[in-house]
């Protein structure tokens, strides 16, 4: 039976003993839940030996009520507990001195998706840096990486750091939040009191979940458009759609599991993908589909699209599925079939105005340049991605806790 870090902390008074007499804050979101679906804030508040003094919410808010990206949350006073709830995606992204003064120990209980662009890991970096400056302690209550241990994508290049690029990670990093905290501390040279309340019984290579304990735990959206395990598996590829004019399925019931646009030649795209790089489409099923987003890109327009199916255990191959390559290949086929298609979306992405969103997402212009180069082959993408992936496998090895 798996136990997440939160459940272990609640069940074992010995783990909580170092918190006695200290002001405790919690950084959490809607998926910060116990096994019985009690929110971490409520569960901790019910303990007589925990003195909650503040709470923090990341992107989308403590309650997860902000549907789209780049929608800010405000600070507020929790009406039941009477403690301040500070937003780390509002007026500030980094905690201020006033926020840091509200606690002695910060508990971080955030369900991640295992992807570099998912901003909760950037928020973890920022609170660790602030804790080092202010002499505060940080504990991560660890949770599974639902995408498991596989690694994919180029490493973020120097100078490409952003709120969606916390450091030189590949797109799919294969670490838990607790493990990432140790990596951030060493990589950034931080001096900070840091502790991980580890999970018990996590088996990231075990079927059918390969990272997520499907038979033991309910899925609750960590952000509004992360509705299920299929999305989490595909996200390291489909997140790149945010930097394109293609719909990523926001405004449908299957966000970030599909892509499309009006009059997109999806049947030819699928056929071309299978012919150009058959190894890159393994481990899943691709299905031509039609959808009409109710909001966001192409709202109320009929789109032809492709859905990525990774839920059927007879078709899903965890080791073979490579979502980053799959989505890159789809872009390549669109460029081949429609050379003048306005694929890249030029807009302020996560408050960055001087660089294309697709490049920020990938931590370098390498993927976009590969797509746009008519002469570039799958081998050329492998030439810059595969060495980075192999290097990351070695870099992360000392930080693996499970």
C-alpha cells in the first residue's frame, strides 16, 4: 500500500516532532489531498501539534479555480482558519520578505506532472532560494511523478531560464518534487535546511500506472486542465502546443491529449508521421478526431485533430512512448504538408515578450529550427536530444530516492 508524504506525516507523530512550537506554512493546490481526499490544509489544521500560520498557492491558486494560464490569483484570508493565503502567481512569483516572515517551516505538498514546463517546480525553486536568504526551513511532502522515470527532450540551454524553465532539465525529467528539491539545492549552491518526507511503497516501474498508483489513489486535477493520467503521460509533448496556433484541446473535455485546427489534414499528418519516424509513434494509438472548443484557440470552430491514446494497456508501452518526439514529428509533418502554415504563435508567454513561446517552452530554439528546416531529418533531432537525455540520466542518478 502506497503512502504519500502527507499521509506519512499525518500518521506518524515522530515525523512531526521537529515542528513542535514552530510556525508552519503550507504551499498546496487542489490535489494536495490525503488518501481519503481531505485537503492538506484541513488535515494539518486538525492536528493539535501543528501551528499553521500561513498558506501559499501556486499558479491556478490554492483552490485551483483559475482555468487558463496567466490568470493571476489574489491573496486572501482563509475564512475558517483565519490565516493569510499568499499567492505566488499574482503580484509576485517569488515570496516576499513579508510572506517569509509568516512562518518558520514551509511544507510543500504539490502534485507535479513530471514536466519541466509545469510551473510548480519553478515555484519550488523560488521558495528554496527565498528560504536560503531568510534562514527558513523547507520540507517537501513527496508525491509520485505520474509520468514515471523516462527521460526525454533537450536540456534547457543557459540563458533560457524562465517561469516555465526552472533550470537545465530535459522536458521530461523523471524526478519527484522531493528529488527535484535536492537537485535545485546542489545545482544552485543553496544553503538551506531541507527535508523530504518520502513516500512509502512507490513503484514507478510497476504496471499499469508506471508512476501513478491507479489501483490505490484517486486522480484529482493538480491544475484545471490536468484531468487524468492520460494527460499527464502526453503532457511532455502536448504542452508544446501552447506555443503554436494549434488548439491543445482547451475548451474540450480532453485538454492536452489532442491537437487540431480548422481544416488541418490530420489523416495525412498521421500517415506521414508513421512513415517518417515510425519509432517515434510507438507506445500509443493516434486517432483522427473532430472537436469544437468552447473557449480558447479556435473557439466555436470545428477542428480536425489527432487524439493521443495512452490509456489502453494493450496498446500503451511506457518505455516506447515518447511524447516529446511524437509532438515534434506532428509539427514536422504540418510544415511538410503546409509549408506556409502559421504554426508558431507570437504572443507574450508567461510574461516573456522578446522570445517565441515555442522556444521558451523548449528551453532553446533547437526544436523550432528543426521543424522549420526542410532538410532536417529525425536523425538531426536525435543528434541534439539523445546526448542530452543520456547526460541527464547520469546527472539525476545521485538524487533518486526511490
